[in-house]
C-alpha cells in the first residue's frame, strides 16, 4: 500500500490540447485585428467560448456603438438562440 503522502500515479496519460493563442485587451501588439460590423471600430472585445450545448461561438462587443454579436462556425446566432443553447436541460 502506498504511503499516505506519496503522489498518486496517473491512470492514463492526458491528451495534449493545443490552446488558441491568447489575445490581449490592453496590449495592441497582442490583439487580433477585429472590427465592428456596423461602425468599423477596432475598439472591440472578443471572446471565444463554448455554449452549454457544446456549440463553439465567438462573442464580439463594440466599445463605440455597443453592438454585440454571437457567431458560430455556421454564421451569426441571435441572442435568443444563444439563450436557448445555454439553458440547462
């Protein structure tokens, strides 16, 4: 029996996942160039995430005109559709 303070051996190796590069909200040199569709401003916040149902989406919020958009691999998603996909079953 292993000692009480001994580290446990891993049962199986974890798959290595390559994370997308992180952007920066404060350092322009580390930001992706994304513009707001309606006003063209580059002053946007962009977040990539997965909704509760597993749908990968990109959320973009403009600091100038306050436009907010949700986009999946298939195109734009309405706020109502995002809310439906994030409800727990």
